């Protein structure tokens, strides 16, 4: 029996992770979007902002990743393809694979141009990321550890176009 695919969709802030993940999940017959930020932002008392990285922020991210992974496993057991979105540095890759054990993990990195990511970041209504940090994360996700991942340049086109590119490249069957 083939393992259920779990897509870990990554990219710098402004890459379109959440929007593309939602579009992708809605295109598939049985899929669910599992945003890591949902789990991070459940914490109200004692929330540690990633804008000031420290040990507590790292701890809260670990808790969020474990919670998202467990949700993904539960969804997969129920017949749904989980699509997680997170910014994935090199030292989190093995953790994701370990926490999603039993699922066929497919890492997909959205790589719009830096100019497009910066523009999208500025246009956000809720919160923005410091442009210097965004540029660092954009560069980080173009390092050798992402070499074997599916990379989608979504500088142009709609989120639905990017979702369709993921479906085609991963050979996912549509209903």
C-alpha cells in the first residue's frame, strides 16, 4: 500500500504559502490545509514573537510543528492529503520527516522573485516581516538543502496557477 503524501509547502514570507496551500487543498478531492501559524497563534498568554528570536520562540515553534504534524497524521488516517505550510530551515527538515513518519513527505518551495515577495509583504493587512529578514529567509530557501525539492516560481500568475503547477509536478490525480 502506498503511503499518503504530505506536502510541506515552504517559502519566504510573501511567497504565498498560505494562499497557495489553501488553493491546492481546495483543488483536490480530499485534502486539508494545515497552517503552522494556526498552532503558533493558539498561544495567547506567553506568546513569543518570532520577530525577536530566542529559546522560547524556538520552543514554541517546536510545539507548533509537533501539533501540526499530529494533525496531519490524523487527517491522513482519515483519508485526507495534508498540506502544511511553514518556513523550513535546514535543521527542521529531519524533524518534519520524523514527526510525519509513515507519510510520504514532499517538500515544495515557492520561489517568487525577492522583489515580488517584498511587494506582497508590504501589501499585507495583518502584519509584515522586516524586509532584511525576509531577504535572508528568501536566500536561505535557495541553499543546497532545498536542491531536491520541487521549486515553483510563482512570481507571476495566480495562487491557483501555482497550485496547478504543484499538482502537475507531483503527479497528483484530480477528481
